[in-house]
């Protein structure tokens, strides 16, 4: 096999469609599309329009006949996409699923090793790729100690090191801080410019990639192409229509819910002199003081790797503090004797602190979306009628009703995120701990999710959210914890 850079790959689709075995509707259908070698394409569309499905298919990893049904023709570099593996490099929505080896350097080198690149050349590429994505860590740094945003950079570095002819990026900046977004975008632009590789990137927010790409393709929900052309022409002619379908267009910002009720001022939790550690014995930050009140939203912000998710999990009672004290008040503990959430049983947490993890799949337990939403209420031993009422209400409010019988693991990234939020809402806890709650959302589902959370705050629930989403912070946050 050649060790040189692969030539830019063309892409073509003729009446192509894919339907997962657990779904009735086709994720993508009737797609006709041609992408010339070296083109840089921004792939848009509402959440659930099939963007990620198409990317998986182009990378040749969509699954076999036992996982779903495919029709039509999809070709990469003149070959059937399933036979063209290795031509494309794919960065998935969930960077966790692409971490393979225990050390940073080895993980970036893995793809090159599979392509038979000579050893000396591999490590030169590894160093270049890590520098390009701004992941300034020793090669022996453990991948288990990386934050979600750092894992995203790691996955991108692994793809860039392979020097593929087709680069496929599925929301590569979704979990990055603002500086990281610009850094990764610019790194991708440099690679595309210097290698000439064909680039297809999925991103809900147009402004991030608008000046990098030379073409915008918008998938229509249920099949086909809604719009296709150069960015300025498409956005000028179809901006309002695209915004209404959920595409983030800077000139058409989504409506933001207005809070109606101020927090009660009742204290729910205090943390004093808190030290946090992702891995036992390795402290990320110390000397943190936090106060959480009823009916207020607190945002945890800061750069990737600062410990935002670790702080949230510590306050949620899922990680033990490295030092200091986390103490809940009686307004949150109720009849519990211990004021320390880390000592509470799972059932005690259900109605007190509900946590949405950064990776939605880490909390899925059931075979269908409906059953997933019922897990918590069943654990609380609610009546069948009450469970059904809660589940049906959440399915409708979060636009998941048409997916009630689908397997949670087959949903799009944005749908998985909404489901993970809904599973926590189903038990109606007093404090919601949300890690990147708006990840993967189009502008329509973002607005609906923010409106839902605003309503919960008005009803007296409290929110602690880890986020890089400045619009989310502006819309909901009463207080801010900034880590550095």
C-alpha cells in the first residue's frame, strides 16, 4: 500500500437511501449528489435529517445487512463506499467512541500503522497533527485523563495524520471552547488547503465554517436535497427557509425564552474549599466554592481540560471530592440523614439530583426510546398511568414521539442528547446537572430545549450546566463559575 498522501476523492450518490433495522422511516432516501475532488462542503440540515448517516456511509462503516437496509448507489473515489475504506477519515460526533489506545501518541498513530506507514514517518505525522489541532500534551499522556473537548482534538489529529483523500467531520467543534473552535477550524482549513483533500463537514452553526467552505448542501428531512450551492447564494436566497427548518443562520437567530420567575433564594447546596480529580490522586483544580439556589441556573464555563465536567459530577454526587466538602441543605435532602450527595443511594438521587452526562450513550439502558424514558419513573415505583403521562409528555415536547419505538443507540447525536435530557426530567429532580445540554441541536430544537428548561426554572427547579454555548449562557444563566 502506498504511504503517500491519497489523492482527493470524488463522491457521488444516485437515489441512495438507508434505513436502520429498528426504524420504519428512512434516515436518508432518494439522495442524488455529486462532490468533485478537492471541494470543501458544509453539510446542513435539521436534527435527524440523516447527515451523520450519510457520513458513516461515506466512510464505509454504516453497518451490514443485519443492521439496516440500503438502496441506490453511493461511491467514493470511483468505488462502492463499502469497498473504499481507508480512503476517508471520519471524526464522529462522539469522540469517546474513537479513543482506542491508552496513550495520546499511540492513539494518533493507530490509523497510520493500519495503513502501513513507515515508523519514522508515523511519528513525524503524529507530532504535526497534534500541533495542528492544538493538543499540547506529552505523547505518553493517558487518554483516560482527557476531557471531552481534548478527545475531540485527539480524534481529529488521528484522522489528519492518515492524510486521507476524503475528510469527514461530524460536528468537530461541538465540545470545544471558543478558542478551540477557531483553532481546530483553522487547522482543518490549512490541511484542506495544503493537501487538496475533499472535505465534508457537518455543523449546525453556519458561521463557524462559512468562510472555509466553497459549497453548502442542505439535506431535507426524510430524503433529498433542500438546497445546494455556494454559501453566500444559498444563505441569501434560502436563509429564512433554512432557519425555519433548524439551520443556524446568523441573520435569523432563534427565539429565546423569557424567564418569568426569579429564584426563591432557598439554598440547595454549598461546596467549600473543593478540590476535584478526574483520576484518583490527580487533582485538576482546588479551592472552589459553589452555592446553588432553588430556581436559579448556574453555568460552569472555561477552556477544555479545566475540569468543568469533573466539577459537575462531583457536585452531583457521582465523584468523591479530592478535598473540601459538598453539603446539601434540607431543602434538597428532605428526610435523608447524610448531607453529602456522594453517600446517597441511586434511588435517593433520582428525585434530588438528575445528571445528564457529556456522552448521552453512557446513560442508556433500554431497547426503545419509550422504555428508556420509563426507567427512572419505574424505579420510583410510580403507577403505570403516571409513567405513561410523563413519558408521552416528554416525547412530544422534545420531538421524540416519532422515535418512541426506536433503539436509543440508533438516534442522531442531537436526538440522543434530547433523550438523555428527557430521561432525567422524567423523575423531576430538584437539581438538574447538565453536561453540554445543547450539543448537536439545530436552532429549532435548541430553542425548544431552552424554553423547556426556562419553564422548569420558573417552576422552582435548579440547573447546573457545563457549557461552551454562549447563547445558552445568555438565555438562562443567573450565575457563572469560570474555571481556568
